[in-house]
C-alpha cells in the first residue's frame, strides 16, 4: 500500500507523527516521507533521531504552517498520500485563543483540502477527535467543522480525483493533552493525592499504535467521505488514578469548562449511516456519491439508535489492566 509512495504528514513532529514515521519505515518501503510542521526545533530533534536510520535519506523536513496554502501546495507536489495531524488541540488554549483555533483547525483544513485537490494527491486522511461529537468547547467545534469539510471535499474531486476520509479517536494514552502525563508529573513531584474533576468521568483508551493502524486501514479502504472509528475499551478516571498511584488519595475538584463526563464517538443520529466491522466502525457520508453496493465489504449496519460512548461501551479496563498498559507506554 505505501511501498514506493510519497507520504506527507502535517504536524509531523507531534506524538502521532513520530510514531507514524516509525511505523511506516518499519513495515513499508516508501519512496519519500515528508514531515511538515512549523517548529524548527522539533524538526531538528526528530531529524537527529533518524540520521543513523537505514531509510533516513527518504525523509524530508519541511518548515511550514497549514495556514499557508501556497507552502502546502509546494510541499504536496507529487505526493500520493497526506495524513493531516496538525491542529491546536488543547481545550483551554482554544477557549482563550478562539481566533487562532479557527485559523488553524478550520482555515488550515480548507488549505489542506485545496492544496490536495490542486496537486492531485490520491488520498487524504484527516485525524479527528471524540470532542468533535456533540461539541461543548471550541476545540470540538472547530474539529466538527473540519470533519465536515473533509467529508464534503469529495464532492469537488471528481471521479478519479482526491479522496478524503476522517479517522476519529479520543486522547491517545500518554500523549500531550492526555491526563496520564499530568498525573505522572504530580507523582514525580512526590504528590500523594490526584485531582479528579468528577468521580463519574469515563474516557476511551487508545494507544498510538491502534490509532496508526486505523489510519492505514483508512488509506487502504476509504472511497471518500467516511469516518473511521476504532473499537476501543473505556475506563473510569478513578481507576486510572488508582492504577497510577495505588496507595494514594483522590480529591474531586469539579468539572472544568468545556469538559464532558463521557465522550461519544458515534451519535444515535449517525447510527443510520454506521456499519460495524471486526475491529472498527465506519460512518458513511449522508450524501451518496457512489451507491449502496460500494460500501466496504464485511460490515453490518448497526441498529438504529445505536450510540458508541465511553459510558455505554461493552469493553472496560480494570485498574490492574490499566497498570499493565501503562508499562507499555
């Protein structure tokens, strides 16, 4: 699939980009991998990590911002696949800097779409978040708009043009923005009490590896306009705290602005367009660009009214299971 192909990753120096590059260099023989990001220091660090790698000469480091459409078009010249991972992701940062969140997460998405269409990229997979579902904060709102833009972009690509799809998952375990590094910093400083915003809170658990595998599946199977969602376990925040600090205490500090008790990946309204597969779900676009027969084989339509949330999930992690997973991060 990715052998002898040119791949560009926006936000390529982030947590996802680091692991995605490792993943594809380990399993494929790409022609070129372009890491596109605006932070020169992160690019310097990442490039040094790969200087002794046997496929180092295939890596290209492009300084650029997704707000700059001209730079994106230059970077995407002759590119086969684009993974769009660049975004402002911190909820409080987006709340305090709404204009900047819109410029990056919405205008930036439009720039990626326009650049891909103009340069003839074969396929674009955009990374999304559970916060884009029934959003209550600006970050989620901008990502909802971004998702809609990428799905609708297929209407402009023509029969043999660029195909756009979305991959949706929650905070990746251990990544920046995850609660795990925050709890760990308290523990490292000798803290014996972990703050819990609400004892009822639940979240989805997804590893970077699982997220990457879903992106690859989208690259392989997407025909345009789909949203891919992994089947992943849920956990209680209190169980996470117990797993990280077994002999410690917890204190309920109150839910933060823009924070939900539970996260939703698939709404009841989307159930009409959702198919379940062995390890993932696919929400098909409302607009029928290809016909029912073109649905990816092997799936079964979910029951109408189905909802996939961290609260009603069938698979749950215990504190002991979380401890085992933490060791792998």
